[in-house]
C-alpha cells in the first residue's frame, strides 16, 4: 500500500497547511476560511504557487517573495508533522472507520498543541467537540467500544480534575487549567480508558523535559 500511503501523506501535508491557518487565526477570532493567506509582515496575498506545503518554503528560501521577511520554520514543520501522522495512521489501520477517526483526532491534536504552546490555552471548541465526536465515533464504529470510550472520558477527565482539586485544596491556588482536564477526557473518549495511564505517564515525562 505504498502508493496509497504516499497519497495520504500528501493529503496530510495539505491539511497541515490548513492547520497553520487555524493555529494562527482561531485564537484571534478570525475566519479560517476567508480571506486567503497573506504575509504577516507586508500583508500581500500569497499566490497559490507560493503556498505549496514545504516545497514553497524551500523554493523561497524561507523568505516572502514580496518583502523578503523571514517565514518561520513552524509552517513546514506543522505540515510535515501532519503528513507523517496521516501516513502512519493509514499504514497502521488501512481503509477503515478508525483511520477516519484518528486522522481527525491527529489533525486536531496538532492544532491544539501549537495553540497551547503559543498561548497556553486549549480552546473549548476543540476539546469539548472532541469529546462529543469521540463518543459518537465509539457508538458508530464497530471497531471501538462505547463503554471504553465513556470510561475514558470519566477516567481521563476525572483523574486530572482530582489532581487539580487536591492541589487547590493544599496550596490554595490553581495548579492546572481546565483545558488539560478536558484534553485528557477527549483523549480517553477516542482511545478508550486503557490509554489513559500511558498518556498520563508519557506526557508527564515529556512535559518535565520541556
């Protein structure tokens, strides 16, 4: 399935390009559909041939064609990350409902991760809708268990809520935002309750390193 995987990778690059738009605009309350992308320095509309994922960044040598201002490495990085995620998901699950669910899940996680990195917020429009979509997917997808999905929401969200509550009780101040609680509940809704301990352990280790 190499040909199909490569096509899915290219598809992921395109969605990675759109992810960059959402990451930049959604927190500002701007439309993610219109207007077309513009240079953030000079405001000139970016031509389609200068908006090809990764390739345009390389051809332009990371500079705006009009004003010469630097184009962040962030843009091709998000595109590449999304493309690789899409390809890995497809290579693992093939043509299935789970693939569709995990493509949506992976793309949205990329978006919220970079928004969180920039602004330290996790917008409810992604986390809460992710919980609903995760539960709906479990109900419709014969490859997943609705019971495990519901338990994942309760275990994921409940665990972090308890940690946050205990911290508040002893320290008298918030030690964890509500966005993290909803994020883990969303992860549990999609991956099931058995994923929660692994996610908590790995994310804690990675977070400590960062």
